[in-house]
């Protein structure tokens, strides 16, 4: 997980930390053995091993310190999903079997990205990476039952969008949809 905020079920922040928790929970629900490297104060979903990675802090320095704490544990895992900002594991361990889960638009926020296995959260985002000459593959990141997202006659036609308001977040497009 990123090293900025602890990951916790009652976290009142719905950024990447929330996605990391949902992702870990779903993998565990599907019967996989899952470890979560996250800052002090984090909690893991049931069935997920928590590997605390030190104090929360801002981006690169905190994430590099965290990397050195959890790196010795990485060899125990068959695959690493790296949701961090700096992707130190993917960048410093060339033989690591991992996927760099990129959650930002590469034209707006461009932290260091590994040269392989970039996981995009949508086809749109993968195309944006392609425009920059980087190969990314869109991954299915639905956390939970796909039936939850299916149209239902039992639901009303009302929607809510909760998130940071800013031009890069697309609130006007959300309202149009």
C-alpha cells in the first residue's frame, strides 16, 4: 500500500488505501493467501496477513524506508501487486514477479513507474500510458460481486459520487452520466 495513510476499514478517506483493502479482501475471499504491507496503524481484512512497514509519511522517502522493511518478506509471495506511489519493489528488484498498480493519469501525475508490468485501472488509462510510450494493461479491479454493479429494477435511478472535487477528478462528467 502507499505509505501516506494507514489502511483501515473505518478509514474516512476513499483513495488508493481503500482500493488496496478491497483488493486484498477480495483476493482472500477467493481463497488466496494474501499479505498486506502497510503503514503503522493499518489493519487488514480477515484472512490477510499484515506486514507493517513503518510510520506513515509523504511519498518517496517514506516509501523507500517502508520498502526496506517489507522487502525481506516479498520472496514468500508468488506475485506482488504494488499500489505504492514510488513502486520501489518493482524498480529495485528486477526479478520480482509483480504488477505495478497505477491509479493516476500519467499526463497529470507522473511519479516513477517501472518499465514492466503496469496494471491500469481502465482501458482509458492504459491508452494514456500508450500515448506516453509505456505499455500498460487494463485489469479487472471490481472488488466484490460483479452482480452488485449490474442494473437492477429494485434500485432507484439515483446515484452518488463521493470524492475529491477538482477538474482532474471529472465531477462534471460524473454529473452528465
